[in-house]
């Protein structure tokens, strides 16, 4: 979603992206050029550009006003899993199944650094709020902390006994939390690289994690169909969020940090109050829910399902935007 909350960019397995006007539901542009499914997309902080990563092993930089390709970023050897723009909008970071991350100059399209060292796929990563470091989550069971200016690895965080699926960073940049297939989460001190806590309680793989504003609380999403809310300073579980009937693959926390949104193949999108642990709302979708984003003001949620439909939830109303750009209410 763009920072002003007016547009959203969706990425699809049909090898395209679409730019949507959230007020009207109209598709403003179809972004075409990738040669395979588009796995990820990020919007620059100024809201003017998007960067997409594809199974064709490339990234593309798009002008959101015109819909045209500004740059094609080549260098990864195989599919690109994740992408993010740095807070100043000058660079992008990507991760790939080729076991590397790359740092790109968005103005020139040049690869500034190739961050190598992982021994397996890097499915996701997180940037610190100052944009100086990246934390990569790999199937090699480790998390690595990288200096984006030099390209050097600062810490190798070891301790998980299965693939690390996701990682999140506290806003102050002091702590990180990792989610693993070993059913646990790890809490890490980023200055020392030391493990602070191991969070146990999930009974299946942990696929996603998000840190609430302030950095004291995290929410995890698991194959065991639950979410759990954790106190990061102590390592204690604060609440168990139940209701999904299939694995929970994704979780996003609103900017003010009081609510979370979860996505699942059970075709539902659920809104939770993190203080009480209560489910505030459940929204039914037509197919498996793959991803979601929350507007900066926390009032609008946009989700995409496996059938190619984009959902906009605002003020308790659900709007469905089909790929044909015809709104279905």
C-alpha cells in the first residue's frame, strides 16, 4: 500500500502486478514485463515507485503514476522471494532461493552488494528502522545480520533446529525475533548477537511473526492454526488467539500496535485485539488468503486470495476487486 493509503499494488502468479485506486476499486495500471509469477512487491517511501521480485530471477522498478518499467534488476540466479525498500528510498534489498541477498541502487539499477554465506534459500528478511542493517531468515536454520553499507555479516544467529521462515525487528533496532519450523521463536540481542529467549508453546511450524510498535510485544502465526502474543522482555506468552481452521501463514500488526490481522488458507481474514486477545472481526473470502497489508492509519486492510481477487476491508465493509477491474460487492 502506498504511504498515503490511496493506492495498493498487488503481485500475482499470472506474472503481472496491478495498481488499484482504493476509493473507486478501479485498476489504474497493469504492470507487465515479468516472465514468471511475481512473488513479492514493495513500495518506496515516497509512494512513487514499486519494486517487484519474480520467479524469473529478476526485479523490476516501476513508476506507479505511468505504470512503466524504470529498471530491470538482474543478478539473482533463481527466484526472488522477498523485497523491501530502504527508508530513504534510495536502495532496495532482495532475497532469493539462490541463498543470497542483494542490495540495489534504485537510481542506477546497479547491484551494490551480494550478501552471500547462507547455505540454503533465504525466504524472507527484515530491515532495521534506520535502514542500515538487514536480517535474513534462511532454510539453513540460521539468521544473519548484515551491514548494508559494507555488505559485511555482523552476526550469525544460530540455535534453531529447522528452517527459519520469518524474522522481525523491534522498532528500536535492539532486538529481533525469528520464527522457525522447529515450533519455536528466538529472541535475539542485535548488538551482541546473543540469544535472549526461546519462545515455546506452538505445536507445529511457526510461519510468521510481527512486532508491535514499541517493541515489547510480538505476534506469531503457526501451522497449528493459532497465533500467540508474546512479551519480548520476559519471553512470556500473553495470550492465545484461536479460531482459524487451517494453518495461519501470515500476521501483520497495525502501526499503533494494538491490533493484528491474520491470513489463512481457511479463506478468512481475522482482526484481533492484542490487549484482550479477542477476535474483533472475521471476513470471509472466496479462496485461500495469501497476503495482506494495512493502511498507515490502521483503518483499511487489503488482502489477496489464491483466486486472484483483491479484498479491501474498511469500516466493516468488504469490497472485492476482480482482476478484470470490475468491482464486485
